[in-house]
C-alpha cells in the first residue's frame, strides 16, 4: 500500500505538525497510523498535559505523565505545560516533571494547578528559582518562596495567577529577571504596592484582585511603574482604591474593570468615580486610552457631573 503524502514528509515537518496538536495524548495516538509515526511523538519538543477526565482521578493522570516522560527522547524542549488539580499527595511527582523539563532546557513552562482548598498551594523547589532556561513562565496556585536571589536571566514573559505574593518577592523576581518584558498578575494578592522600576518591563497587566484572607474591599493598592509602555487593568477588583503613582512612560492603556462590594452606597460610588478619574488624569498623556464596558456606569456618572474626558479616550 502506497504511503500517504504526509507520512512522506521529513521528520522535522512531522514533528512540527505533532507539536501543534492540542495535547501530548493526541500526539501519542498518531502512532497507530503507521510504523513511520509510531515513535515520532517521543521527539516532539512540545509536551502538553491536561487532566480532562476528572472521573478517573488524579492518580491516573499522574501515572500517565510519569509513563510518558520515561519514553521521551528530548535533548531540548520548546514548551512544557501541565494543567491539573492541586493535591499535596503528588507534590514530589509534579516537582519531578518540572525537573525533567528544566533538564531539557525548556523555554516555555506552564504549571497550572487548580485548587479548591485555599489552604494548600504547590510549593516550588528551590532549584526552580535558579533555572535560567525559561523565556516564558506561567504559574498558578504555587508558592514562590526563594531562599536566595532568583536567577531567571532569559525570562521575557511572566504570568502568575492565584498567588499570595508580597513586595519583597516581586522585587526579587524583577532583580533576577533582567530581560523581563511582560508581567501579568492574575488574581494575586499580598501586596499593597507594585513598585515596577525595572527598565526592561514594558507591559503590565493586572487581572482581578481578591484577597481570600481579607475578603473586605478596604485595600488600597499603589502602582509605581515609570518605565512601562503598556498598562492593562481588567476584571473584578475587591479593593477600595487602586492608585497610579507614576506611569509616565505609558503610551497605551486599557481599563475594563469593575469593583466588587456594596457599590450602591454613596461612599462606594464616590470611591469608584474618584478611582476612574484618577486613572484618566494620570493617563491623559498616553496616545491611546481605552475604557471597556465594565467602566461604563462610572464613566456615565462622571460625565453627568461635568467631568471632561480627554480626546485620547475611546471605548471598546
């Protein structure tokens, strides 16, 4: 039987095709197509693991990842991603997966661990903080607690979700990531001031804020980021005020947030208005200021009170 045209392609192109599949499990399944495909997946420089069938339990997922990694033949990994639930019984296994990825000099690493128990977060080993292979790093439900200075010399993009992260840790990250360009904080808490003075960081995204330890909306957060060029604030914010101290270099800003709390009260409404007004005044110099639908009501109230919006403002 004549072999199909795809199977006749060189290995480098077939590996590129396999690396674009949704998951490593899908790449493994292609091994049934023909002898040519049987072991190709072992060399794919992208490993994507997602726990989709929760009915089988995490033990099944951990066993699958462990078995898969013993069959891989990588010298270099482009991307390694794990999406699963967070369970302290498998702390050592998850750390061993990260060890494997780092031993293959992984460039893009994602460790996304959903956790219903707010008392437990995945604890990253200390070796993780001195691994300079990363260029793109995404972490959720993890504990960043380095004993010494962080050394992520090649890191360009960092996204962290659902973490308790204080000012000292943020400063350690920034000082140890001299090439960092993009910082994304998603539902992180524990800080009261974001002091982003690194000259390399040009893009900053603040996506949601909620502190489960103090669910009240009484927090005041300050952002001091004199060198960033792009600022995005979106999602719900459970706080009293978010203040821009210095964002003098920003050329593009996107605001699409809403405040959680008893916003029907007069003090809350006034705080909402003052916060948005403060954003607009501190961003009046930017080339493009976009305000989304979540800010629509506050914007309407300000207009009704005679506030004059700058010409650089557009809606989306």
